[in-house]
C-alpha cells in the first residue's frame, strides 16, 4: 500500500488548488497589488485549506523583507504585560507578520541575550518593554544598523526609537487627589523600578500633588517588591501610621493587599489604597480595588502599528511618523479608597 505523503504543501500546490499561477499566489502572500479581490480571496481560501505557510528564510533570500517582529516583555505572568503582548500579536498577525515573543523575567542579562538573539535572526523590527537600562547600548547598535525599535511603557532618553507611553504623571495626580478629597493627609507611596521613567513620572505626580496640598510626601521605594512590604507594615504599626496608600504598579498592589489581609488590617477602614494599574479581577476582591487603569491592549496595538508603519515606510527617519504616542489613563473608582458608589472619571 502506498504510504501517504507527509510533505508540507508548497506554493505550487496552492496555485493548482485555485487555478492560478505561482506568481499570483506569491503576490497575495506578500501583500502585493495587481490581484483582483475575488482572486485574492480564492488564493487565501486555498492557503487555509491546504495549511500552506510561506518559507520565511526563502523569502529573505529572494530579497523580500522579513515578516517577523521581535517583542520582549519583562514578565508574561504579569497581566498588564500579557495583555499588551496579546494585542501586539493580534495586530501583527492581521498584517501578516509573525511575532517572536520573549520574556526577560525582569533580568538584565536575559534581556541582553534575547536582544542579541533577535539581532541575529534578521527580524524586521523590535518592540521592547525594557527591564534594564543596560540594554540601551544594544538598542543604539540596532538603530545604527537601521533596525526599527519601538519602546512600550518605558523609554530611554536619547535613544532614536519610537515611544508609546501613558499619562503616568496625570494618572498619579488624579489618584492622590482622590485620596486627599477623602480627607487623608498621610498618604504613603510604595513601589519599585524607579529607574524607569514611567514609575518616576508616577512618583512625580504623587509628590507634586502632596506638595500642592501642603503635605509631606512619604515614599517607600525599593529595588523589589519583597523588600518594601516589611517597611510598609512597620509604618502601619507606628504611633502615627499613614491612612492611605498609593501603589505604583499592580504587582506592588497585590503584594500589599495580601500583606494587609494577613495582618488583619482592614481596607478601607484602617487604610485606604489606590493602585496604578487595574486588572481583571480587581472588582471581585473582597474589597474591590480603586485603580488607575492603563489601556494595556491599546499600548500593544499602538506599539505594533507604529513599528509596522516604520518598517513599511522603509525610511530610517522617525520624524516622518507619529513616533511619540501618549495614551490617557482612567481612574476606576471602587471601594478600596473609601467610596461606596461605583463611578468612573477619566484622567
């Protein structure tokens, strides 16, 4: 009995299936013009039916640009970054680009290895949520070779790269102002990663709002989340404890909430809390969390859109593009701040 062939479908198979030439199939695969909508639809249907996938290496050898972009994020377990990554992949796939997704695990050495690997794979461009300022050297080298680079959420000054960020300072101001409106005078700001401008901007927003109210800022900033919780608990047990907490990201917020529950410190009766970053289960907590919501999916989409526009423009000059994108935040008011009525106000 003849053995069934297990070879992968070829461009010739697709052409035969829909009754067109190989050149027509190639034009559809590469997004070219000169193919009628009806024929293009027939070719795409044949591609789906046969499971044909273009050979990326062969395309590059023939002079086509790579159809793969690289994306490095700090942590896939962090909901904010995973939503952002999912949006990048969806947008890239819609425009027939593959996404090489890697997580640095917030480690500078891992990020350096991942950037080196991406640079060796002839990818079309890099999207990055940096985990270490040390990566700026590799990114500058990539830009010097003409590789498009877009940074999301965190950016480095002086780097010729695209930037997509949110209104960090304004979001922080709105959160702290809301706590002040509740009558809190001792509001402590807790977090880590202050070496990145996104976190630094949130700290600036907190400090400016406190200063405008004639109050002294109180900061608990550490290198990692594990070190800040004991310091916060020590303050909460002091003779004059803070009555409210402003947390700088969702990892900090979750760790603080767990510590407060463990120590039987009631929210918001004993201490109110607002976190920067909302997350899917925030309204299902025993005390629903008031949070500054970042548009994580839109950050990813905007970053991918900017990168692909840059790649397809074939221009080394960023000034021809809207290369600095700033997205709004939203204060989602629940109960952890002391409010009883759920309402929203946009920053």
